[in-house]
C-alpha cells in the first residue's frame, strides 16, 4: 500500500478475519533507504458491518527497537457510538531487516517496523458476528484507500468442496477430449 504520488514508501498490509478475531499485519518497507520505516501508532480506522472504530497503539507513542526485538503495545479501540476499549497483549511491534536501495540502485539492508494485531470480536462492542459483514481498515497517515474483507470463516469444507469440483471438472474435460494419435510407423 502507498500514498498516492509516493510509490517508494511501501507498506505491506494484510487484513484477515475468522469467527473469533480480526487480524492485521503491517510491514513498513520503503524501496529507498531513508524512507518512512517507523511504527505508526495512530490513524487507523476499522469498520465492521458499518460500525467505525478508531484504533491507536501505545498511547499514540512510537517505540524504538533493535532488529529482532519484539514488544507488546497497548491498543485502544474507540467506537463511533462512544464505546472505549483498552486491550493488552493483542498487538505487537517488531523490527526486522528489509531490502532497500540507494538512489543509484545499489542494494542495501534497511530496517523496518512490523505491527501485528489480533482484535477479538467479543471486544468490539455492538458487533455480534463477522459472518457476511464487510470489514475494512484504513490509515490515511500510511496509505491511500482501504483494505476490505468479508467476515466469517468459510471453513475447510467449502475449500475441500471447491477442490473436488476442480478435480471432477478436470477428469471430465480430459476424458471427453478426443485422443490424438501419433504418426503410424510401417
């Protein structure tokens, strides 16, 4: 994800959900050395089924870590209805080596922060289930637009069913295809 007009300050972002939690992951990984690699503690807007929550971490303060270190940070969820929830041990920040380039194209090793977060649905007041709901995450401090997923786990049965349909379709397609014969040898 990037901000419009800035294709160098890349953020790798993932948003997932199941029947119990919403998960997201953000890696600050600018292409060029000197880009924005810090942990961003505020500006996150999570929308679940039309209800908006403003998320902040570590009391709106960044952290300073060495490569390989990991730190739990407090998370605050402020709902559009005035609900206010503080969570501990649901968000972690770490720092890792990332590939970057100098202005002349020389490859170098940089350092980027990672935010990993799990938000239990039970802690989102006014939200009963993610099944069939649209969930979105945005942070205009970091990227333009938003990530969206549909809530609820499809479960392994659906995935196995899709795999079986593909297998049956392939067998049918190949069994109804006319056989090609090679040149006859005398």
